[in-house]
C-alpha cells in the first residue's frame, strides 16, 4: 500500500514517517487497526483528511480503509495469503 498526502493550499502536508512498515498477522480480525498515520500542515486553520487512492497492488485497496479524520488504517476483509 502506498500513502500520499495531497494538498490544495500553500504548504504541502508532511507525513510523520517517510515510510510506514507494519506486520499483520494473517489471523488478524476485520476491524483491526493496522497503523496510525500522522501528518502536519503549516497552513493555518486547515484540517487534514486522509484517503487511499492507489496502490502497487490494487487488491490491497479492497483490504484496507483509512479513517479520513484520524488516519487510522484498518483491515476491512480477512487476509488470505
């Protein structure tokens, strides 16, 4: 999964980590929080919204969702390797 922060203001938001690496057990239950994304934006008074748009494996977009306000990425389907 690839995460990109998009901006329409003067300053580009920055993720707190350049790469997020996580290990997920195959037995993880649907709804399990996988990672908490965090970003900052120097634009005053602007709120950040997170979303998933593209992935090196499009199937991963069917496995994960991100809460647009909190940045929590969670599992939405059982993993099957």
